[in-house]
């Protein structure tokens, strides 16, 4: 089973700042099998990024994904008030799906 | 408009059973991988089970193997999760999710709360 470790656990930033979230895998992940989700309190997760770097329908271009192998990054170029949420990376491999433990982006 | 609506959640005693349902609309259900993902109170997301488009292949996280069964009825645009021998650690919000491709899910329901407690 591939374990995903996200860092930091919490990111305290102000609106307008840049957010950089990390997702590290315990073994190599196929880039086409790496996704990022956003979850706000009381809501279902929302697919943001798939295949490591492709934005899902309707996702603003301030969100970008990058990386390969065992290291992946979600970047939010300029934080808007609605971006404060929890973000999860997720991978698929060998008929198993796993999530990272999440990074909370909170208002500083 | 795409909708996934879960039902069947509730309070059940340890060792009991519960069946979750997910009604899909607004997309071609029979072409989508369908999945259950759960979230324990205050915790992160955990993949539970997935089923391929025609219901043939099914996959489970180790902690529910032999206790949970995922199934689907494409004629009724519905997904199910039969949960037996429930434990306190199964307490969570269970989300129904769907993806056109196996690795990811673009459609999500709002979740059904399952509480296992005596």
C-alpha cells in the first residue's frame, strides 16, 4: 500500500499570499493517478486537480499542481477567502486508493 | 445537474448491519466507476470500496474486507454498501463518489452518517 504524507499539517496564511502544499508518497506514484481535493467544513470533497497537474472543470487557474514520482505539490498562487479549507492528495495504484492525511489552510 | 444522494445511515449497535444506498442522476451512471469514501468525526478521508462500471470488479480496503459488500444496479442508477458486523471504528460520514476514470472521482454526494454505538 502506498502511503501519502502531506505537509505541513496546518498552513496559516493571509488572503493574497501564496500557498504551497506538499504530498510525498512512500513509493513512486504514476502521475496520471494523483489527484487533489478541497474540502470545506460540512461539505463533500471537491476534485481540484487530476493527473497531478490538470485542473478539474470550473477550478480557478490560481490552483496548480505539479510533481512526479514520490513528490507532488499543490500551489495556490494568491489565496482568496473561499480557499481556506482542508486539502487532500489521493492516489490510485495496484487496485488500492489512498488519501493523505490532509493539510488545513487557515486564515492567519 | 449531477446529483448523488445517499440514504440509509443511522445509529446501529456494534455487530449490527446497515445498508447504504446512493441514487445517481444527471450523468451516465453505467459508464462510471463508483466508490464509497468515509470520514470519521474530525478525521481525514478514507477510501472504503470501489466497483467498476458493469459491477464485475470490486475492491475493498483491508479493514472492511469480509464485512462490507459494494454493489450497483445500473438499471436503477443506484449504488449500495451492505455493512455487516459493524464496529465502533466504522462510525463515519459515508460519501458516495463517481469517476469516469478509475483513479479519481469528480462527482460526490453529501454523505450519510453512520454511528455504531451501544
